[in-house]
C-alpha cells in the first residue's frame, strides 16, 4: 500500500503530461500596463475557442502569474474564467521577484484551490515555476537587458517549495515544471533544474536568434534544432512548447523580418506541425508585452476576434 501511495503522484504527473493541449499565452496586463480582469480573460478564452479556421482547438491557457493584477496575493481571475469557459490551465508562478512575491504566488494558488475546488483543479494541466528566469540571469540575458531573473539554485528551491505547499491538496501530483530557452536548458549550471522538474517548457523564437542566420526560410530548421537541444537534456521527460511565434510587425532582427506573410508562413510551418502532436501554447492571441510596443505577435487585434491571416492547417 505504501508503495502504491508513492507511485500515485508520479502516475498523475505522467497521465497529465501525456495528454495533448493547444492554447495561447495570457499575461495579466495589457500592452499599456492596465490590468486585465475577469471580463478580459473570459472574452479572450471564448475568442480562442471560436477562432475562424482553428476548428475550436485552442482550448488551453498558459498563465505567467497566479496573482490578480493590482493585488498582492488575490487569485488571478483567469482561474474563474477558465472554469466558466471550460479552459484547461497551465498555471504560472512568477519566480523572478524574490521570495516574498513567490510566497504570495503560492498563497494565491492555494486560495484558489480552496475557494474554487475541483472545478478549478480538474482543469490544471500543470504548474510552471517561473518563465525564462534562467535566461534573464544568464550573461546573454543580461547583455540583452532582458530584466531580472533567477539562478538555478533559486528555481530548484522554489520547485521544492511548491511541492511542499500543494501536498495534501487537490493539486498534489500535478506536474511541476519550468519554462526557459534551449540555451538555458542545456547549460551545465542549470542541470539541477532539469532534475527537479516533471516537464520542461521550451520557449523558441527563431526571429530573435541573431547569433545565426535567421530568415523566415531558415525558421523551421532553427526551431527544430533548438527543440532537439532541449530534448537532449530532458532525459525522457515531457517537453511542452510553451512559447513560439513570429511577429507581423517589428524591427529587423539580423536576417529576420517581421511581416504578416512571414507570421503566416511560420504558423503554417511550425504551428500546424505541432498542433495535435505536442502540447503547444502559441505566442500569442492578443499582444500584452509592455516592452514590445513596436512589435506584434498577436493573431488577432485586441479589439477584434478576426484573425490577421487564415489559421486553417
């Protein structure tokens, strides 16, 4: 009996990771810095499900934080919106603002678990501890002014903290992972994070890979080669595609041109190859990144549900 009890969390993690999910990334703020609330999240989740040409397949959401914008530790209203729209959720715990904020992230998640019950926890795909923290703390990230990050030891500690806090709750056994770039995953100093997670979240933007030729014609080769790098250290653990896309507007990045036709080509080449085959969160349905005001990765304008191009695969 004790042996079966030890196996139970692992069985839940493997089962959840084996399912295929398709969705978008959703931030807690708009491009102008204003907060998103329940009406915004519900509207976006419903828009995703009814996108013309997508056959209703965008039924999952990846979040970056569990805290409602404008509060210190209230659960993000996207949780309730996910319940009301039957949307699966990859939970995000922001991990680059120190222990106090990370503790607030866990508080918000546990509060949601208690208040919303199984209607919430049954829709949880997994929990991501951080997003590109290792990249931002790396020499490359610092050279690119990527912002404040966290080092491997911090992320490892936060993963253990999350496991401790969800023990005995309906979230126990849900896969816990981390999201980062392939250079971060393969860096030897980050091997402890690889060992600590149940899944690896792979962020890939060939558009930004200026250390090698990166025209749209080379995007597919660059994407798949980067994914193989992450898989090479995953030791058989699931690798989720947590962010990828190509902008329809933005500055030239070495050889990469932000252009609507290029965004469509990338979606057709990469997205259509991933959808239904691997858990994938496309970047993105609507823009939200305040640091990318001169750039658009969105498939739809924020005020319109009409896609910028044909999404049929």
